[in-house]
């Protein structure tokens, strides 16, 4: 699956636009993660606990977006974006979305 944040893929021609696709996940921090993340916050610097949580959520949303695109018959996604919102304290949704297309090599 080709994925780009651009509106086109260099070297490919878009043959069909299949519509907007998305992948969404909702993640929360556990007690242990909150404790360790809080400790890292006190000492400053890079917070590896929360970085890992965010990376895991984005990757999960990304893979779900690709599955959704494949279900629509796409072989590429253009104009891909991420969005995130806090649903409630400690609970975050991450959305990966874009336009599903079929492309052929030029």
C-alpha cells in the first residue's frame, strides 16, 4: 500500500478515487504507565512512557486506515493525515485518514 501526505504520487497516475477512509483507535494510560510517565515528567527530558503510548496509538490507527483502504479496493492512500483528541482525562482517540485511490505506474 502506497501512502503519502501529498495529493499525488510521483511516478503514478491516479485511475480512480474511492473516497475517504479512516482508522481510529482509543487508548488510555494504565496506572503503571501514569506513575512512570509522571516520574519522568518530574525529572524532565524526553518522556519515553508517553512517547511509546502515542507511537503505538498512531501505528494502530495507521494500520486500521490501510485495512479500510484495502476493503475499498485501493492500492494507495493520498493526502493522509493524523488527528488526536482527548475523549476524557487520560483517554485519547487517534484518527488516521486520507483518500483511498487506485494508481498505476506511469
